[in-house]
């Protein structure tokens, strides 16, 4: 039985597999100057992973499936929701993978709802307008496993990319950077050191709303 568990049902990671490009020959085609690319609007890129870690509970794993529900008809259902929560002891880690050839300039943004904006989640939106947030790039060349993610195990900080003060009802620019197709980009949002006593944001998004931490991909060909 142990042999079956360790072979047939082994937990084999796919993180090492190559992300093969389906865009064979396009780089050479556009660099030749013989064709003119169509104009494409920026693409909104939703993070593959969004999770919270806790500096006052460094060994506690990131929450998973907070809004999952179970029904007799369909079993467990996981709503397509993302959670941005930052406070003095809570940081949000988000990982994106870039998509689409020729859309390789990326822009990080934070989007917060205003008073009249629709909120689908039953969770109340919390935001202190005096908040300031530091955004850091993390050293994570492989996909994150949120089941093993905690404050202690989170990737190391590579660099600070920005300090921002988002406004309610606004989209706030965080940073712009080159992002070749299929690459991973991992960030941490934390309270700025001089803002911890007043720092708070807590907002959920769904498949129909885009509040929180997102990335746009802009055309480069």
C-alpha cells in the first residue's frame, strides 16, 4: 500500500515544468518590420495567488477557502474571490503570471471602491484614508504553494518598489516594469513604517468586481 501511495498518488509538483510558448515565430515576425501590429487595449491581469500572512503569528498558514460553501447538489464550491487585507500585523502576498505575447509592460495598481460602488461580498469594506502602504517585490521564481505559505516561509524581499496612499473610489498607480511573457511576479503589500498605527485596508472582490491589487499588461509590439 505504501508503494501505491508513494508512486501512483505521489504529490508531484508541476512547478519545474517548462512554460512552453505557443507564440512560435511571432518575435521574429514583428522584429522584421514587415507587419504592423494591431492596437490592443491593456489587459487586466488577476493574481493567481492572493493570501494573507501575519507578523504576530509567523507560523500560522495563510487562510484558504474562507468563503467556500458546501451544497448537497454540487459539493464544495469555491467562489472566484480575491482578498486584499493589510494592517499593522497583516500583509498580503500576491503572485501574477504574465500572459499574451507582445503585452510585456506591466503596471501594478490598487483599486478601492467608493461610497456608491457595488460590493458583492458580505464582508464589510474597511479602509483608513490616512493609510500608507509599502509594496515590495519578493524573490519567488516558482509558483507559490499557498498551503505552505506563512509569514515565516514567505519569499524574501528583493526590493521595495513603491509607497502609495490609495484613495477610495480611485485606481492608484503603484509601479511600471518590463514583464516578458509567462514570467512570474510576486509582491507583498504592507503598512508603511510611519503609518502602522493608522494603516488598514480590507476589501474582497469577485468575478464581477475588481477591487484590490491588480496588474495591467500594456502592448509592446
